[in-house]
């Protein structure tokens, strides 16, 4: 049975990631406990977990609010992620099995279909699957864990980049290039393509910060 704290945690986290709860928005414990159907103390524990993930800020005598990031902070995080993704993808190149490459190819086909039909939520879900295969093949859990922390913090911004004109098609072609490099077993090419992909996300956010942040 799922614990009440986990239910509250997932509820609030999803609302933050999908944009229902906006950056800097105050999170009222009484309202949340009523909406979720749990005690106020349970909500407190859930908010503390979210603070550890840097999705929530809790201040004494003020309460909790959704953590907001400045443009500089977002850019800095993407620069860190770019280096980590390059390391992980490079490590994954030699370890990638033919079965994993086939799974990535099938995932990419589904991503294209969702993109053509403007199903951006489904595209984003498969995007995670695509990168997840690389993470698994890298066998570098520590680097992957760091990437996942950054992705969790910034996913609300990255998902919205697909709404920037032209970005969704560019994103798909970048994934095609990553897969082609992996199939060639060219470690430097894989590293180059994955880092270019993250760099392009960062630049999209920088150029459209008034809309995305």
C-alpha cells in the first residue's frame, strides 16, 4: 500500500512539474492537505522531501513555495548537465547491446509519430525512455543520478521548449544523430552529438527565457 507521504509527495511534485504550481507560488499546507486528503503533518513531510530535490523552498515563519530559478542558474545547470551527459554517453557507446539499439530505434519511430500528431506529452515520455537506455548502458550510476537530479529540477522548462517554433523538429533530428552515432560505435561522435543536443536546449531556453521561465 502506498504511504500517505508518498501520495502527497507525488501529487505536489506532479503539479510543480506540469506547471499547475508556478515558480515562487506559495504552497498552503491546509489547502494541500484538504485537496490530497491527508493530514497537514503528512504534507509537511512531503514538502520536506521536495525541498531536498530543490523543487520547493521552505523558510521559517513563512512556509513553503515552489522554487524558482534565475536564467543564470538554469543555464549553469544545463552546462553541468551537458558535461555529465557527454561522459555518460561516451561510456555507454561500448556497452550498448544490439537489443538496446533496436529498442532505441523503435522508440525513435514512436517519437516521430507523436511529433507529427502534436502529442508533445507522449513525445516527452518517450524522450525519457530514449535517454534512459543510454543511462543504463553507461553503467555509471553516480553520474546518472546527478543528471536525474538536474533533469527533475529543470524538466518544467525543458518540456516547454517543444512549444518554441522549430524546436520540436530539431529535437527529433538531434535524437536521430545520437542514435546514428551510437550505432557506429564512434565514442567521440556520440559524445559530440549528445552534448550538442543539451547545448541546443540550453540555447533555446536562453533565447526564449521570457516565455519559458
